[in-house]
C-alpha cells in the first residue's frame, strides 16, 4: 500500500518520513493541495531503481537488435574475442 503524506507532513515530520524511506526501501508520495506532487525516497532506493531501469533499457535494446536482425553468429564473435584476448 503506498504511503501518502501531505507537504505539511513532510515539513513537520521529515525525520519520520526519512526513517520510513530508509527502513522499508519504499517511496513516500507527497501531496500538495490534495494532489500528487512528489515521490520521496532514499538515495539507495533511487540508485537501485535507476540501475534497474538502465538494465531494462539495455535488455530492450538487445531485443530490438534481435528483432531487426542485427545479430552475428557465435563462431564469429568467439573468434574475435579469442583473437583480441589471445586465449581459449
């Protein structure tokens, strides 16, 4: 269940909200005038989400390459790697 707090709560209860974000690794959604305004989260949670998003982007790029036929045979890639690194 999402945790939703008002901007006044953020101002008046910063430490409580910060502790929640760190302890549960979840964002707290902040409202302003009754409408969603911000998502507050710990740096660790933000970095984890960013890393996961970047991985998903790379995976999608790979899937797009396969769908478009931008692939190479494994034997060619293996030969190139062995030539570059000089070992088997």
